[in-house]
């Protein structure tokens, strides 16, 4: 699945999954397979905003097949932390949203990114077992092997999940 990106003023980046011609995870993230009893993702982005949204969408795609997730509802999530903990803390906050409200997202937009703070808007719907396949049950994003690095002009993140 290739998230389409529409840039907006003030460094706003929006990722969404088009309703046609979707190519799943190999295009925007890869799984980390050299760990036992846990799972992980490796994400690359052209900017920190791009990286953050791809990490969020990759997390949801590990939970369910996000190409089947319709945008019926929106949630705004805010986190304060320094990098690389900001991404793990954001993922943990969206996992709480998923567990408490059954929400799964297929859209992500970074509304604000500051040195130690991010605000994202997620578009999606309540998990429906009749339409959404259940994949991993992710308990949390851990700080173990957590990486956010600049590689040339791009960024790389590696996040390990407790499952």
C-alpha cells in the first residue's frame, strides 16, 4: 500500500490510502524478523512528518489489513517527548485508542511537529471483525532497539513491539 502524500502549508503532511490500486506493506515499511517473541517494523520517510505517519500506518497494518479500513471517523492524538521516544510514545497512545475504542486508521496527517511534541490526526473507523482481519495483538511499542536516524536526505525508524 502506498500512502499518497499531499503537502500542506506549515509542514503538514497527510498520508492516506487511495481506494484504488493499493500495494501493501513492502512499499512503505518492512517487518523486522530477527527478534524472537516480539515483532518490529522498519520505516523510511522523506521527512520526519512522513516517517511518523508511515510508522503509525505500519502499526495499524500489523493489527489489521488497513486497505479495508474506511474513513468514517477522526481522532487527534498529541504526544510530548524527545526523539526517538516521541514515535514510540505516539504509537503507544494510538494503541490505547485502538484498545479503548476499537479504532483502526488508514489515514494519518501530522498537524504539528515541534522539537518535543507532535499532533496527528487519524482517519479510520471502529474495527469490524466481519470486514477487518485480525493480525497481531500489539501490547506496546518498546524502547528496545528504538531508532530514529537521518540517512542522507531521508529518515529511518525501527520500532520493536511487545506482542
